[in-house]
């Protein structure tokens, strides 16, 4: 009988499983962690690609949209005999869509086209800057002289008042609707004065200037007879320029009425009676019956996004300079 008993058959497998080739304890957890880490890495990579493609798509969209907006300011190409249309809508000003630069550019293109039989300037404006209106008026006279065979007619929409009429007066003829508002040949300077309110609140205005008249039109300083007289002289001078432009454009068609240059406005029907307008008609009527060219081609400059931004920046810079001179008053033909 041996002193070393034979191992039990159930213990042999346990001894074999503890050998060098057997997996280490906890290998299942390590495998799961590696699988989870690989999945997270893959998800992060996929998310980065999604973000990249989204930004790439956004960039392409912005470029396409920018190109479309810029193309809106492109010049029109025409074929054959036609009526050229230029629209002047809204308030007239250097920083507005109805500015002298764009209106003149459109008129130049319209007159310069070999197929243009006549030009219609459609006006729907309450007025605005006398400077911008005067520049457009002068350019219309120049173009009518340069192209004597091409007539220019104004067609009035809802309103052709003040600065709008300043422009219209240079046309060969003016056509209105019976209910249009026409006239308001006058000039104004508006602003506010706060001196009474400041006295009640106990607020003092401490303004220091170099130059006797530098503080003119400061809304926080009281009016003076000299300031009022100077402002009135400027307004009267601009008003006379307006009157001269209307008389030069309308001539003997104007009726002898003291109210015409008083700043009053009238319906289109009354404006025809006073000689401020020549007849009734819309754009289609004038193109078809007066110019005899029913095909209408629009030459109006459509401002692109870049143009609008540039004009706005330039206008803000100019406005800052003007406000430093005229803090309390803005001259306009409204």
C-alpha cells in the first residue's frame, strides 16, 4: 500500500485549469471595457464627421445665398424695342433704397439701351433729402438733353410729394391716379427742445464750444433770435431752389395759384387741374398708349447685400459728421 494516495478524479481538472495557458481572472470585464471604449471612439469619430459635413454644407449654402443676393444687383439685358422702367420707392436719402446714386445708375442704363423707346420713372415717395432729389432732377435734365429722341415720363403711385415731386418736375410729363397725393412743395427742419423739461428736473446743459455759432440747433440749449433767423434763411433758400426746379420743369403748365408753393398737397385729380400733372395713367397705360412700346423692362437697381451693408456703414459715418454740426435739426423736403 502506497503512502501517496492517487488524486481524486474530480480534482484533476481543477488543477489543470490553474495552469499557465488558462485566462486570468477578470478577463471578461477587460474585454467588455475594450469593446465599450472602441464603441465610444467610433461614436466620437462619427460625431466629428457629422459636425464637419454640417459646417461644410452651411458654408456652401452661405456662398450660394451671397451669390444670389449679389446677382440681384446685376444689370438687365434687353432685346428689341421696349419701355424702360425705373422705380423710385420710399423716402429719398443717401442711405435709403431711393438714393441718387442708384436711381441715376438705373436711368443711365435705361437711356443708353438701343432698344429703349421711352423711359418711365415710377415714383411712390413722400420726399426726403433735398440734396438727393436735386441731384436726380439735374441728371434727368442732362439725360433728356443727351437723348432728345427718348422721352421720360413720371408715373405716380400712391404719393409723389415734396422731394418726390422735386424729382418728378424734371420729366416730360407726369401721369397720376385720381386718388394719388401730389404736391407739398416746401421745406422743413424738425427737431426737439428740452430746455423746459431740464429746468423742471434741475438739469444743467454744460456745452463748451470754440466758435460763436458752433452750438446752433443744440436741442438742450434755448433758441435765440439769431439762430431762428439763420435757420429760416436756409429753409427759404432751399425752398426757392425747389420752386425754381418746379417752374423750370413745368413751365406754363402751372396754374397761377398762391397755394402751389405753400406746402399744400392735393389729390391727383386736383393736381391735373393745377398743372402739377398732365393726365391719368399707370405704367402699363403709358407704355402701351403713350410710348407705344408695351414690353416693359425694369432697370431699377436692386441692391445686393454687400451694397446695402456698404451704404449703411458709409451713411452712418456721414450722419455722425452731420449730427456734430446739426444736433437738433434735420432739413428735408417732406
